[in-house]
C-alpha cells in the first residue's frame, strides 16, 4: 500500500519547485536575482515570485533577512534532499515502490541515447563496488 501524501515538499506546485530550485542554485538571492534566472520568455512577474517565496517561507523551506530595504532569501533545505524526497514520492506513487520499474520506465523514455545508458551502467557499477561508489 502506498503512503499517504502529506509532505511539504511533495505538495509543492511546479512554479514553487522551480523557484526553490533556482534559489538553491544561487544560495542567497533577492526576488530580482531569482527572476534573472528565468528565461525571458518564461519569466514570471515580480509579485508572483515574491508570493511564491513567501509561501515557501510559510512552509519553512525558505527564510529571509532584510538587507538595505531588500529581502534576501535563502533555502532552508538542501537541493539533494528535495530531489530525493520528490523521487521517493514518485517511486511510491507511480511505481509501487519498485526502483526496478522506475529504471525500466526511465530507459524506455524517448531520447535515452547509448551514451546515457553507458553513464547509467557506470553509476550502477559504482554502487555495486565494495565501497558503494564513495
């Protein structure tokens, strides 16, 4: 049986995840800094990004400090943790917890080239190594 979905990360919308990811890459940023990370054709409005950052702050995924009358935001969660949490949720909900089924679906996706398959094989081989690829 699948776990109930009630995680502050898995309940985020696409724009929230996008803003959080861009903020994570910057480390610390103003709303304008985050906006500059979007391509011009997909750039949301200033007020939209500010609202998203405030929403993420309410979920305790972002915090801010005031500097020279500007808010400087920073993530409170590591981007690796975000990816792992989202992947675990996808694995549980879409693949009944089976990593094998997830990988089978992944390699069946259009655009997976022989080079990508070779990289995946190398990642698996590293995990199989006695030191676990560390």
